[in-house]
C-alpha cells in the first residue's frame, strides 16, 4: 500500500500531502492504513475470529448426554466422508449450484447482450426491471414459487383445468423446484456481471471484425464471447458461491426431501444440537467451494483467451 | 474507370443532415483524402463506404458494382481505425490472421501471408505479442497489416495517425504512403489535419457541412481554393472584402472595403460590381522597409513571432490585421515593432473568391 505513493511527489501531490498533514495532524503515509482500519477491524472481529473458533470446534466431539467434548480429533470429518447420506447431500448441493450457474449464464447472456445494445433511458428502465426481484424479500419471493408449483398451485390448476394433466404433477420438494427458485433469486447478479463486461468492449471491434469478413454469428463467437469472459467468470463465481450456500430457498422449496449442505448445518446445529459436526459440514462446503472457484479461475486463465483476465 | 464512385450520397441522422449530396470518383490506386473539420461528414462518408451504415440516398459503386444492401462483412474492404481497434484477446499473428480465417484460407497459406504482411509494414518478429504490449506506432502497423493482408478492394483509413506523437506521425505519413504505393491499393484517407492531407494525398476532397467543397490535387487546393471555406481551412489567408471594378483578359481589378485596389488573375468571368473576397497567403507577402512597389501597401508592424524556420509578422492595415510569413534567412534586425513597413505581393498570388451575398 505504501508503494502507491511515488518516491518523488509532483508539486501538486506534495501540496496535497502537506494539506492532509496540517489539517489532520496525521502523517500522510498513514492515511491509507487509517482509511481501511475500521472495515478491517470489523472483518477480523466479526468474521475471521468466529471462523477460527468454528474451525477449532469442528474438531471437537459431541455426546447427546454430555454435550460438546473438548477434544481434538478428525472424527467429524471421517463421519461425513464415510456416510453416503452426507456425501449425497454434498453432491446434490454442488449439482444444484452448478445447474443454477449454467442456467443463469444461458438465460442471462441474451438479456445482458440486449441491455448493452439499447441505449440511454431504455437501458436504465430495463436494468431496474431486472433488479426489481431483489427489492422483494427472499422469503416472500420463494413463497411465490410455492403458489406456482404447489399441488393446487397455478401450474397444476391450469394443467388440470385445460385437461392437459390427469393427476397433479409433483413439482414442490424437488431438485427442479430448488433450481428454479434459486435461479430466480440470483439471475440478476449474472446479468449485471455480464453487462459490465460487455460494456467494456470497444464498439469499434465489432466494426473491425465485420470489416474483416466476420458475419454476425462469427463476430459473436470470435469477438464478443471471448471478450466477455471476465463477466462470465465474475457472474458464475458470484452465482455459484451464493447458490452453493443458499438456505432459505432450498429449505422452503426442497424441504427435508432435497437436503442441501446449508440445510444439514441447520439440522445439526438447531435440531441435533451437534455444533461440532455442524461446523465440520460448514467447513467442508467452504473448502470445496473455494477449491472449485480457484480451479475454475485457473482453467479460464490458462485457456486460449487467458489474456482477457489481465 | 473509377474504382470507387460516390453519386449524390445523402445521410440523415434523426434530425441532423450529415451528408447532403456527396459525389466523388476515385481511380484505381489513387490516394484520396477527405479533409474537413469535425462534423463535416467525412467519417460518415467512410462508414457508408465500409457498410457500417446505409445511405438515405445516392449510390456507392465499388469496382463498378453497386454495394447498396451488401453488409460490411461481404464488401471486402480493409479499414484502419483511429484507435486501431485491434482485438485485445488475440496475438498480433491472430489479429492479422483474423480476416483470412474468416475467409477460410488454409493454415499454411495464412502463416505465409501474415509473414508477408508483417514484413510489408516493417515489423517482423512480434507475432506472439498481444496488442497492449505494443507501442502506439507498432499497434498502428499491425492494424495496417491486418487491413492489407486480406487484399481488400479499397483501403479505408480513419484518422489513423492522430493518436501518434508528432515526430512519429510525420514519419508514418511518409511510410504509410510508401506502403500504399508498394501495394498499389485504392485508398480513402480521412483526416482533419490539413498538413497531413497536403503531404500524403494524390487528391484532396475538402468537405464542409455535409458537402464536398472542392476536389483537387494538394497544390490546386492550396494555390487555387474554389471557395472561401477552402481558403480558410487549408492554410491561412489574409482576406479582404470588396467588389470588382473591372475585369479584362483574365486580369481583375478589385476595390476593397478599405478602398485598396488589388489586381488579381482569374479564369472566371467576373462582372464589374460582383462582390468578391480576396485572399493572399502569408508566405506570398513580401515585407519591405518602405512602400516602394505599386502593389504594396503601408502597414504598421505590431508583433514579430519567431518560429525557428520562419518568422511571422503581424501587421495592421487600417482596422485589419495582416499576417506575413518570412523564411528565416538573413538578418531580422530590420523588423522593428511599431515601425511602418511595406507589404507587397504579385498579382498571380492573389486568390479571388466569390463574396458572401
């Protein structure tokens, strides 16, 4: 951080530095540190330390009759890995997050592309429309899906009324319901990430590609798509990490039938009161998510168009 | 036969009339510059030729064939953009190869032609670099190679030199022209820089307010501007308003508003009483110590600007400021500010233009 100050400040910079010093009585090189201090303190006190405590507690034991046993062992991790019930929940969680990420990319790209084409006021209104779901509480939005997907919900009601469906379709408490509900919540993040990278593309590049003989399809494949990779990366990292850890939507739309990792943590902590095992589950999810994100980033960076990430 | 022919091209953006009937013929291998201030329609003209936008009227013919309705990717034109528009995600090689890949040229042939293009723009050995690792001048060469490698019917240059620093810009003027001659490609060059236009062009089309004011060789444009705008925009002029007193055998006598009598040569038929403008280039004015020639006037020297290669004298004649530009030869001591000097010119250097109504 101190390297952001040049060795020899220009006269204007020097004047500014002197001003800072005389006004506040603070040495100028301390200023950047002071600026980040409050946020850093909060981050350390409210996130880093609790996480550390959580990590330590994940090695503790638990007995329903005694409570938490303060030993250090890997038994919680062994339990998770050896029981297919937990392994399946992990795979299910990752599968749902992956589907949500892929679908949000496929649905979000055309929207972002269109938003980038339209100008001025139209874009503002459309962006607001895309963000509008975020203005409604997560719980309310998810209950909305219940009305649509339930046994007597809109889909089944219409289906039976029109004679398309015989017996009601089982839509609630399925992986599909969780995917659709989660997708609905996180799609705006994907659109915004894609939009910002599309906006960064110099419009002259399209003309150049066209001039060099690229039809609209090849222009998209060879210019637009590679240059929007940073947006695809950012969008999918945000959406994946949010969906992999989401709790409310899977709990309401999937319930006990579609258990995801966050649901397991809740169950262990608040139903079984086995906090150490709950902590272990949380850490397994955290580490695997970080690993997946890092590998994904690496793969894109090492790929043919890695230069666009620099 | 013209390689590129524009006939009465019109273009309107919403309420702004960008082009109001532009016609221009460019022969094979010719280097023609569209010169004008910003907003004159020169870039619009270039974009219309490139096919990025469609005209609202008129016809564009390339190689004798009308291109109306043909999208830009099927026009086979090479273009160099003001900001070069190199693909940042592709190496120099892939940037230049882009057009060839789009034409489905085979790999070995692509490699050969990219090599040749890089040699043509004097920049071999940087194939694996990315655009942002190159200097502005290098990027420009890559952009030129990329445009030329597809062997386009016409080369379009949109102010390609304006982002280079002054020294490099002057070198590239010469070099760009050399490469263009080497390839022998018909070229349309857009610039607002009159010096660039004069140095580089076979012919210049001076544009203003969506129209072509004059088309001619650099010398014609400078020595014989057809309109007041051309005289003002290309180079500098000392201007006088007045009317024709008499016109006989190509010699026109003008009386200016100050009562000055100026004789000019002109092929046009002028009639006594016609309102005219008289323009004289600063470097065509001779400065003397005292009025000693018939065509000379007495003026007061107000300032002397030293420019190194030349010296500019700002003088006052009646209420009018006059500029004379002298080559920096011999002693300059005789130029005393505040002294009376004589300004003279020969009548063949006087430019006669129709005056405003």
